[in-house]
C-alpha cells in the first residue's frame, strides 16, 4: 500500500488500498466484485490476514498462563494489541480497554454489570431513534426486569437527532446511550454535546461507536463520555472481537460480568476475588488471534491515517449522492442528511417501488453486494415508514468505479422489473 504513513490528510490511494484486499480481486456471477456492504462487515487486508496466520503458525499458546517462550510471545502480542487500540481511540489507559466478542457484548456488559448495579424502577435510559438493536434490546431487558424506562430522542425529517426538547427528555435520566454514526442513515451525532448534557443531570453517557471508529478519527477523551463500544470486524479486523472502553473509576466499581478464567485473582471454597482491570471483565480464554488481528487492523488504518479515511469517504459519498441523483432523479430516494459533513458513507435507498430484497438479488447478478432489509434497526424503519431499504455502504477500498457500477446495475434492475408482468 502506498498511502501516507502519517496522520495527515494525504489523499488515500484507492487503487493501492484495493489491491491490499485479496477478496476484492475475485469475481461474482462473472463480474468483478463490487463490495458495498462494509456497514455489515469490512473486508480484510492481507496485512491483517498475515498477522493472524503468523500467530497460529508461530506463537499459538494460551495467554497469561504459560511461562514458556511462545506463551510469553502470545501474551505480549495480545497486550501490545490492547495498547494499539488504546492509542487509536485516545483512551487514557490500556487497562480501560476491555476485549469482548463484539459491540453487542460490550453494550450488554454495561447493561448487565453497571445497569443491574445502578438502575432501579423509574430510572430512565435515554436512547435515540437511530439505534441498532444491540443498543435497544439490553435496555428493554432492564425495563422488563426492573421497571427501568426506555425513552427515545426523536429524529428530524432528514434523520438527525431532534434535540429541541432535550431538557425535558433528560428528566430522570441515568444513562444516555447513543450511536455516534447511524448504520442506516449515516447520520453523525453530536456526541460531546450529549455527553455534556448527560453529565449536567448526573447521568452517564455510553457511545455505540461501531459505525464511526472504522471511518473517523476517534478521541474518547474529547468526547468526554463514559463508555464506548465498537466491533473489530467492521474496521478491517476479524470477527469475534469487540471493545468496551470505560472510565477506570466506573469499571473499578462495577461487578464482573461473567465468571471464570482470567477474571479471577483468587478463588476459595467461600468465594472469589476478581482480577484487576482489564482482565476482571475478560472471563475465560480470550480470542487471542482475533485480538492480535485487531491490533494489525489498527496498524493498517493508522498507516493510511484516519483523517485520510474520512476525507476519502466524504469525497466518495459526495460523488455517490450527486451521481445517483443525476442519473436516477426521482426514481431514487436516499434517506438521511443531505450534507456530506453530517453523514458517513452509508446510502440507504428506495428505488422506484422495487422491494429491496428483489433489488439486491438483481444487483448481485452484476457482482454488486449491497444489504437489503431492516439493518437491525426496526424502530428506525418504522420512523422512516418503510419495512426495508437497500443500503450501499462505503469504505477505504471503494472508489468512483464502484459507484458507477452500482448506478449502472440500478438502471438494469429498473429495466428488468419494468418488463415483469404486474
Ligand atoms: C451501530 C451498530 N451497533 C452495534 C452493532 C453490532 O455489532 P456486532 O454484531 O459486531 O456486535 C452494529 C452492527 O451492525 C452496528 O452497526
């Protein structure tokens, strides 16, 4: 890859980046693959695949246990990955980086541990109309279990948070839990403003950063929030690894989430003493290869520079919005904010009256991979008044040719369905 190795806005060399991703060299249904589903999961560069492969070939051993050479190497590689993640999100300490299975588990960890220790009947958890089910259901579970109220920040017509009534929404709130970027509309949310508003009423703020950490520079210290959850597989890393960052004083006070293995300092017949942070929340053998793979993904994104990633995606989103509007006019509706500065590279579309599942199948005939459905955000679908959308989501390896291919495939799909009997 020939992109800049510093954190500057050096233009990203999309062709060189694309060449790093082996899967993007394949064909689907006789056409070169056009991968536009990175909101679901990103592809993996060979730099990450190589590190995972090397782990299994050269240093596979359980961590924090063996006193032999390869066990020490595996432990050291895993803890180095933790330090890389800490630096990547500007967290004050690596002991605040908790490895989980994914973002869903990270949010559930907070709900189970902090939520059950701190929330009781009548307390309010304030979430937003943009949330993924992973940041809704754990709070519904607390509502069912102990009478916590789940309250919603409404949306404006163009899919931004409607904060004009924020003061009254915040009454009785103990936790504000919001996503920093919507996986359906691309909307970027004002995290710092909401963290400040939460703190002003004595509440905490949890950020589901699954759709922003892969795409924008992240600084949890500047956000001044309390918990941040994200998932490795959307940021060039493997599946099976997620991250919870939390303020150490909160994590210290929280009870362990699961019991066994690494989360233990001592066990007697009468009880147990939990380990110190971060291992207190990492029960059992951790996903070692995945953690090391995530560290390699951080290295990869760092080598491009997150400012360059964001600049690339803004330019491509702008191109996509203009191109699709020019070529498809009123046949195509793209949901979400119109200003590129307010959104990430996620294009949720309704095309003519073609059902998203039908549309995505026809696009697939041209090798174009998009997501059709409710995107694990059913409350948002209801707010939009649709059952499903067709979503194209962009990442570092996409370029204008991918948008052109999408646009041509849409035209073909339109022609195809126009000639089907009603
Ligand atoms: C905003 C958001 N939160 C949470 C998740 C859940 O991620 P995972 O399935 O890796 O836990 C996703 C995945 O699509 C997401 O987009």
